[in-house]
C-alpha cells in the first residue's frame, strides 16, 4: 500500500520551520515500511526545511518511497497531487488526534490509535 504522510503535526509536533518534538510516529512508520508499505512524505515544506524533514526520516531509519510525489505516477498522470492509497495527516478529517500540552499547544496525530487502525 502507498501511504502519503504529512510531517508537521503528523510525524512531529508543529514547530515549523524547526523540526518538532517526537510524538511516537517512528515505531509505527517503521512497522508500516517493514510490512512492505511504501511511505511518501507529503508536506508543504520546501528548501532547507524539506531537507530537515527528509533527514528526520533518514536519521530514524524510516525508508521513503518518495518525497512530495509517487515516483511512478509521472508515467500515467501530470497531476501534482501525490498518489497514495492512504493519507495520514493531522489536518485530515477523521485522523485520530491527541492533545498533550506538555509537548505542543496544537493537537497532533495519535500514533497509538493509527497503529491499531492499521493493524500494527
């Protein structure tokens, strides 16, 4: 399965342009990749801030299939929208969120619930 994953508020707390705090995404993302899912970073970040996000994945040992695109979709579409079977994003309707004021003033993705929903 191709899974598009947002970064700020989804993998880490909202602290753009800096990389936010850990919110528990690493274990779930690694498990998804290990079972064969292809992860695509789908973020509004660009330039050095995008590289910081890509580095976060690399430093946490999480392989990326693509960054802001599914590499294979150019063969069949010119659409700029990232093709994926599933999108995990703190701004997505229905995505389970968690509010922890000790980490952030904004809600972020609840990865324990995401993991259960994904059968991890």
